[in-house]
C-alpha cells in the first residue's frame, strides 16, 4: 500500500502553540469551520500579517544584515484539499482594510481631475508663449513643471491578485509599506511569467523578496519611476503535479527556495458546531495596519527593529551551515534561505504577540523568545515539510503515475481493465503516451497490485491486448 504515498514523507504537525494561545485558538476555529487542515490557515496568517507590516519594520540581525517583513507561502494540495476556504478569512480581513484605506479615494480622484485640467491650461498658456517667442525669433521657453499632467492616483491596496510586474511596482509606489499578492492558483502566476514576451517577471519577484530598489521605465514618462523598497508578500495554492513542473523543475534561480511550503493530509469535513469569530485576527491586523514607516528628509524608510540578543540566532545558523553544506539541488538552495526566513519570522512573532496584547506602543526590539519561536517553527515544521515537498519532486514519473492509477482503482473499485481504454477514459494527468501508462503499470505489477492476463493462445496474429486483473485483496 506504500504505492499510494509515492515514497513521500508524512507531513509534520503544525506547531500552532508558537503563535500563542489566542491566535492558536483562532486558527483552529477557522480550520474546523472550513473543514480544512490548520496548516493552510497558519500559512495565510503568516503572509497576511507580514503584508500589513512590510516596509514599516525591517529586522536587523546584526550590523550589515537586515530583512524586510515579506513572507511567501505556498499551499500545496489537491483541488478539494481546502486551500482556498482556509485562506479566505485572511483575504476578507485584508479586503476590509483596503476598503478603509480607500474611503477618501473618490475625493482624491476629483482632486486629480482638477490637477489635470490645471496642467492642460498651463500647457495651453505655454504653447501660446512659445508661439510668440518663435514668431519673434526668440528662444522658446522650457515647458513649466505645472504643465505636465500628473499620473492618475492609484487606489490604496492591501491585496492584489493578477497584475503585471509593472503594475505591481506602480501599486507599491502608491502603497510603500507593501501588500499581499494572493493567487488562488499559483500555477497561473508561475505559468504567466514572460507572457508579454519578456523574461523580467521572475527577476522582478526575486527583487521583491529582498525589498530592493526597483526602477520602472515607461514610455510616457521622461523620468523612470523608482520604488525605493520593493516588498511584497505572496500566498497561493498549487496542486502537487503542477508544483513539480512549474516551480521545482528547470534551472534553479532561487525562486522556489523563497517559499514556505505547507502540504498537509486532507481532513475529513465535518459540520461545525458554530461559525467562527474573526474578531481576534481583525483586532490584530488593525494594529499591524497602523504601523508606519519613518520619514527622513521627505523620504520614507523602514523602522529598524534589532534583535535583543543575536547570539541564539548565530548559534543556530552555525549549526544550520553544517547541514547546508551537505544539501544539494533545490533543497540546498532552500536551506540556504532559511536564515533569512528565521529573522523575518522572529520579527513577525514579536509583532503578532504585540498585536494581540493590550500594549499600545509597538516593540522596539525582537526578543529572544520570538527568535526561539522562529527557530522552532523552522526546525519542527518548515524543514520537515520541505523534505516532503522536495522529496516528491525527485520521485520518478512511473512511481507518481502508478500512485494515480492506484488511487483510481481504489476509488472506483476496479476489478479488471484494458490498458489502452483505461489510458483514454480514466483522464489521469501526465500519461498521454502509452509508454508512460505501461511504465506505471509495470511498477504496479511489481508491487502486486495488478497482473497481466494471458489472453493469447498459440500463434494468433495481431497485437496482444493488455488486459489486467486487479489483486482482489485490495477490494
């Protein structure tokens, strides 16, 4: 029966106690009401909370090393695993925050329209002045600043779904703290990279993870638009087979290593006793929302939070380095990013604890307890879950396909079948070619699931039909 697991490691239990009793209870209530594993809710809370902080706080591990508060989470599971329902409450809260941010946006649009008309009138006056100067043989005066039409204002955003990288940079310019990019299906987000004939999408996201400066060159503007700190959090779902083909295969550019993965086993849906109350997360998100960047010389910059004691982090990183040197491939790249993830999670734990407390003043330091919580989440969950993810990426196709056939056999209580008809009618992905289907069946033969029937006697001409019997012990 191990065929069904495809050699995959079992998932670890999410250490929800690290979030504190108040948030743990909220996560479990949401998961129970949605009939989803709590892992998915936990991941959406991580990215959602981080997006509200963003550039308002950067975490300094020690001089020369700072991390923005951006968390990327990838919810892995089948179509009915509960990914979208589990993430919906966080999306709902962010939508509420976005609506509150945009309450005066109509007035902003009216003011912009007035500025546009003012620029047009100024441009008309300049043209008349330029014509008079030209007719008199004098130099044409330069176009005044107020004759250029201002760019239309961007609606304040807290969550974005499908946008081009140029549009995302413009949204960041208008929302300097950052925002959450949520994709119900990350496969569309990944497959869309380069859809407009360029290969700048993946480099854009690599920059966005690190909070680096990003420049947008647009034809309509004489000057480029510079985003000082491009920082966004990402949360989205993906199916296992698409994860392998779109994120974990091909050249390793570090994009897959930046995600925190969750892939729990599906839970049996039950009718909840009562509806969940979002008041805890709503209050916490509201406090995170008021965190602001600091303004210096007319420019916004992140407020820096330092570690109260960097020694525990240093000791853990040194121990992690030993494992990093023995890891290879995409998993090695993933392990290499964990030190930065740890610093980000430590800052997030500190601010989440503050957000559910009665303290009004935000913390200035990241406590050792928050650092230890981040290390514990990585060691007892994130690394174990990543081994499950990356181990699956290395599983041969015939084993993965054999598991798909095996699940179909059990679900439909198949007793016998013809290989050609099964390949055509069962609708199993990844096995369009007969050779792929035959290789999977050979694997199932070795595992004792099926047996090829001896259907031909003597020297009968024609291709032998591949008819199989299913081991009756399975049924």
